[in-house]
C-alpha cells in the first residue's frame, strides 16, 4: 500500500505543480495584458501630419467698430450693475484705456482697454440734445437719458434713470451711417 500512497502523493504533487504553473502563467499573461493596455497610448500613438495654420481673418473696420462698441457697452453695464447707477464721467488714462467714473473715480476698477478703432480720448459722455450726432467714424458718444430712433439716429428723451445710448458712425461702402445702440 505504501507504493500506491507514494504514487498518489507524487501524482497529486504533479497536479498541484501543474496547477501552480498554470496559475503563474495566467498571472504573467494578466500582468503583460495590463502593461500593454497602459502602454497603448505610447505604443500606438497617432501620427500627426503637420497642417498649415490658417491665417487669422482680418476684420473689417465695421467689425472692429462693433467689437469696440461691445467693449464699451459691457463696461457701462458692469459699472451700472456694480454701482446701481450709470457712469457720470469718462476720461482717458495715460495708458490709453477709457476710465468710467461716478462721483468718485477709481481708474483701477472701471477701465476699458483693447480698442481696435477708437481711442479713449474720442469717447465722450454727452448730454441729450435733439439731432445730436457724432462728427465722424472716429468718435463715440454715450448719451444718458435717451432712446434710439428707428433710423439709427438719436431718438427722444428716455426718463428711465438707467437709460443710455451709444452713438457712433459706421463707414459703409458708399457713405457713413449713424448708428445708435441702447445700453
């Protein structure tokens, strides 16, 4: 019987040894698979083909004016939201930015820069007057207490306390047209 027991023990040892080798092989395959998965972006990286960068589109004067109008309109809106009233003074800072002020003026808080067409010294706060218009396309007026007319011109008086319009002249293909924007 001892022979059969010893043979059985050897048989079981061989089976256990085979199972351990199989388990070890599975672990190795699993480790290699995980490593390959993690290394995939580095091994199978997409080859990029150099492309020609398109030149930035050149904006027309009209588009640049629109950007400047949006800058000023946004600054007036932020000033009014923060202070509960419209600015009562405008000035040009030495660095070329436009400073919006009320009773007190803090140039570091309410200044606008980055104009394309306009210069801060050509942006003025004007009192309402019937028939008021900007003299040329380099000048912008902010007019408190006004409405825009139907033809792009300055309209009538607006009694609302936070009403303001922005007037500017836009150059077209054949002539210059007055523009009015409600702020």
